[in-house]
């Protein structure tokens, strides 16, 4: 059974002590030498998970590519306001302006896998097709808790292994359902974001209007990313697992 992603989840303040104990580094000091390929199950996951770090790396000259696993068309399945196709178009545009707010000029490869029914093998095939020697893959952490995220984590890891490149991990929904005692931070790093990156990430998140605000007054159009959820992504640090 998948963890529950409903409700307010674990409060941000519950994570404070555990996060502070993770070894801290400057994002620029751990910047991969080659291209970074961020694998995102849905539009916004790359920004929520590592948006501040991407902003720092892009400013240092890192080339960034994004693999969009789904188009996020399933976030409001019963919406009376937007069809799934219209929602996918909106979310693609939101991603474009959000990445621009981070200062990230990224090529986006859309795999167009079905939102809510992602298969790990399809992710692996899609990701490995764009990888090249020297890349670093950044994908959701294993056990993030959302089925699409978990399939993406498995598929991206397989692709990185096939291509012989490094694979780093970022959490999104883990912060919601887990408690500090459930999570091993072995191999994790706490990347300290400069104020410019914190502000850029906040601006980028705000561009995902289909997720942070209601589509209409109808309850079926409610915001997906509520304030308790967003509080976990307003930190001045980001956690990644990867090579030391």
C-alpha cells in the first residue's frame, strides 16, 4: 500500500532538527562537471526538489536538461474547468516560465507517459535515449511515496546504470508522509542556498498556478500544493543523496 499523500502531512517544523544534522555543503562545491539531467515525474517536481540548486549550478555554467516523464494532466481528474489536454498545455508553459525564473535554460524532453500510470521500464527507455557520457542524472529518491515518483526513481536509476553515469536523488513527497525517524540520511547532503537562489525558487514555484492555486471555486479544482506542503520547499537548503 502506498503512503497517504492526503491532508497536511508531516509539519515542516518536525523536520528541522533532522535536516540540520545532515552535513552541509555549498551547491557550487558539489557541482557535477558535466551536463545535469533532471528527471521529473510531473511538471514542478524538478523545481520543488532541486530548483534552488539548479539555479546555482546554471549560474556557474552547468548545462541542464529536463526529462518530463508525464505532462501532469491528471492533477485534477474531475475538473469542470480544464480538460486533461488543456491542463497539460498549461503545465508545460508553467514549467517553461518557472525554469526561466531560476535562470535555467533547459532542453525539455517530454516522454508523455500517462499521469498516474508510469511504468519504470518506460522511464528507463526514455531516459537512457538522451543520456551521454559524463552526464549526471538527478531523479526522485527511492521510496518517495507517490507511485509515479517511485516508478520514475526506479527507471531513472536503471537508465543511469545502463549509461554508466552518476545518479543523484531528491525528495518531494517523502517530506509529506514520512517522519524523521523513518528516513536514513546516510549519503545525503544539505545544500545551503544563497538568498538569490531561495528567492528564485520561490518565484519559480509561484509560476505553477494550476498547482498552488485553485482552478476555480469548485471543490474539484482545489489547489494541489497547499501551504503546509509548500512550507517544506521554502527552506534555504535542499537535500540530495548522491556520490560524496
